[in-house]
C-alpha cells in the first residue's frame, strides 16, 4: 500500500511503485486508504492510474473521506466524495474535487465483486481552511414537506453521493414552491453555496432554483442570492457566489407550481469578513 504514497508517479507497473490487491482470488470491494495523522479539510484527491496494462480496472471507483478508521470496514463507512467516479483510461491521472470534506482517512474503494485495485500514486491536497470550512455540515435542516424518507438532514450529512439509492439525498413531495433550508446557528457572511444535484434520475427537476439568505426563519422573505439559477444537467454540482450576503438561514427554493425538490448535499462556505 505504501507504494501509492512514495512520491513516485511512474504509471508503469514494472517500475515497482504501484500497489495491487489480491489477484487470486480477487477481492470484493477492494480498498486502499491512507491515515493522514490528523483531520484535514480536503480540497482534492489526485489518482495516478496504471498505464502499461489494464487501466480499465479502476473504473468505477469511490473516494471516502472521514475520521473513521483504521480498518477497511471503518473507512468504507466514511462519507463519499461524490458518487461513482470514472477515469479516462487514456489519461494517467484524475483530479477529484472534494469541496468542504474533512477527515483523517482518505480511501479509494472499488465497488463490486471480484475486482483488483492498483494505484500508482495518490495525492491528497488540503483546501484553504478558513474559507473551505462547510458551515452547514450537521446543522439543523428543514423542508416544506418530506417524501420517500428523504429527510432534510440528508443534505447536510457530509455525503456528496448523487445517487438516490445511496440514501443521502433529501426529497420533498410534489408541491408548489417547495423549499429546503438550514439553520447555521448564527449569522455568517456567505461566500458561496455549493449544491449537489441528483444524477441517477430526474436531474432536471431542480431548474430553475433560488437561494435565499438572511436572518428570518420565514425563509422565503429573506433576500435572494441572484435570481433564477440553472445547473448544467451533465454536472453533479454547482457553485453559486453570494458575495456580500449575510444570514443565519440559507434556503434553496423552487419557484412555481407542482415541483419536487431533491438535494444530495448543500455546502455553505463563509466569505471574507471585511475590516
């Protein structure tokens, strides 16, 4: 396992600097992880994949980040950074952004039976601590209704998986102007709001959406951050700049009749406080 953190990014197996899990028999859900020694805000994870042969073995893969460890069963319970990732097999590396995630253990895991995990290098880069802290994580959340057991709290649980069946997305009923909001506990200067949209189905439901930020618990009366926002349907997330806005409550609201609001994660990053 240490070969993936030895500083050598050579992607040829014969250079002797790539890891490999068991080939005979192959493992179900093989995983590799690193103990960073303390909890870090993680900005991105870069993976160098084997290129001289079998580059397709890595796809699909998951990244888990959190403080549970140090064994395989524990690290696999940590929140995922996104869902199933795919590397372009013609490229030696992939950089995966993990905004707002924090943890001591960073794991790469291949979901499914009879698989082999080979990693030629894994690089973990911290985010900027001050402005990369997700102040919404674990805070009290509410929504105008709940359907399919999609509780509001699932959008601030630290899990950015965008597949509904993973059990980490909120879900309202079909209603007029559905809304979801989080109580940050105090008023913050809000720099940006990152929203992870459902990707396995129904991704178009979120468009258009509004973001409200303010100190009133009557969230629809708080000022809007911009106007009607649209997320590109082929992208799992959108980052919306709300520079200069301040509030205790941050809400996502879908304007219009007969709409369903599903959020797989909402991250809120504070902005700079002016002197």
